[in-house]
């Protein structure tokens, strides 16, 4: 029987350590941590909720992310929202 152990400097749950920093790449580098949090919640709400439950902020963030993804893929028919 085996079990996992964590050392004192390693949190039991990765989300428990908010001091870690990560180099953001690609589309994610265009967003602040707060905006990335919004996008993660938007993705979960979009998949498991109802579209009409999304806030205007969530819709704006999703639209901005979509334009950035399109630009990254070489399609520049969209205009980046501010």
C-alpha cells in the first residue's frame, strides 16, 4: 500500500501556493492574472453552464482571446477589442 507525501516546502495542493510565478507564453501573455482567472471561469461556465449566464466581462474576455488566437494563427480579419 503506497501513499503520497509532500515535503514542507511543497504544498499538498498546487493551487495552495499562490507565490509561484510562471512565464506566460502565446495568447496568455496578453492577459493579466485577473483576466486569466476570468477566462478560466468563462471556459468552465461556457462548457457546463448556460450561455446567457456569462457576464459582459466574460464575453469581452472571450472575444479578446478569440481575436488574439486568430491573429496568432495568421488570420487578421478581426480587430482587437480594447
